[in-house]
C-alpha cells in the first residue's frame, strides 16, 4: 500500500455507496459536492489544486487505506446513471479478479520505451509499428497515445513507470487529471463516455494507463481531423489489429451483447449527452415515444455545454500535440 493512502486525507464530503451490479461488488463515489452540477471536464479544469487532490486522495484512501483493495476496476462516468445529470466513479472489485490473468509478461514496457514494438506490448502478431508511432501528445509528466488496439479511445500514461494511481506524487496526480481534459480539448472532443483505470489483475499492461472512451461516431470525426501522417498510421494500426486473434483485439469475448436501456430523458427531448449518452437513443426502444428536438440538436447542445466548461483548458506551449 502506498504511503499516500495510509492516512486519511483532509475531510471531504463524498457519498460512498456499496451494492452489487451484475453480480459484482461495486463501490460508488459521488461527484465532488462543489462540482456535482458541472461536468467532470469542468471539475478537472476548474477545481483548485487542493480540491482536486483532496477528492482523488479521498477515493484512494477509501479503496486502499480503509478497504485494503489492491485489485479493482475504477471507472469514471460522465453520466453516473440514467436520468442523472452528474458524474461519478464506480469501482468494481471482488471475485471478478479471479478470472483475470493480470498484466502481460512482456520484456519491454510499451509506455516507457518508444521503440517497443506494438507486437511485444500486445503480446501477439508482428508489425513494424512501435510505441512512438501511436504517441499523439507529450505533457510534462505524462504521455498521450492512440490505443494500441485501435479502439475508439485515447490513452494517458505517466512518464514515470508506476502501476498504481496512489503511487503518483501530488504534482503528478493533479497533472494526470488535468492532462486528461486537455487531451480531449486538443483533439476537439466535446466529452467522453467513461475513463477507466485498472489495478492489479484487472490490468493487462503493467503500467498505469487511463483509457478514455469516446463514442465511436465522435471518435471517427476526431480521426478525420488528424494530419495525413497520423491518419495513415491509424489505418495501418487498424489493419494490423484486424489480423490478430480475436482474443487479442481488446474487444471482449464473442457473445450476444445486451442492448442498453433506453434513455428516458431522450424520449422527453431533454437528454444533454447526445451521442455520449450511456443509454440508448434507438427509436425502436422508445415504445412509441418521440423526441421533439431531434438527436442532432441535442448533440449540438451537449457539445456547446461541455465545451463551455472546458474553454479555460488552453494548452501551455510544452503541451502541443506531436502532430500538427
């Protein structure tokens, strides 16, 4: 256990709930009380350092200081639950880790060594692509990447080799979350669906990495805005991933996926999340309910509201994207 989680942090009001979701023990953390009416991007961009650090240190103390958890799947939701306007965190733990193999036993770290072949990091295939080919932005303490398996997400990793969020210094921890917001802004992404941090056996790569999931349609628009060189690299990456065994592509086991629940707010024409919504906007699932505003108008509202909260996240000179 890290020293930073051994003692209780400064008192901060966070609601913590325990329940079972889909048979898995789940811990839910509410948004910071001062930012529960704002987006997560606004929180990581606007909150003073003391508030930002106090919130995440409190979450880590609850998980690792009080509960002594070492293996868990932490997931930040832009929209915590259906009908909710607020963000929050869910942490899944327990026996589910018994089904996990843990990180790949690789001879090189693809997050530390720029010349590490992606085939080494992924543990399959053969390609000339290396880690440096997927690097898209360099910050002072962290690096940002295209996902090595070409999924609709961006990845943020510390430059220093660490495996746990609690092992980051206060400076690194603050920068980690602020850089996540800056990364989205730099790529003209209005928001995200979820951001995942795995620990222990839940990790498949032995280096702390934040997977920021983007709605596929919005991510496709993002790819289209990249420079020609980066787009070409991404297409090469997609072709290589398609040649890998199914279980190595990072898309889960082949099974019939359960359709998401319909969005109640969308049926009333009030969903603020548009294409980023966790719930279905499929008209066939609305049981005759109609949306008077239209998805495009709602999505536009979502973009405007999210960007309004992130206008202040201007990148400093050293944080320029690798490819302009």
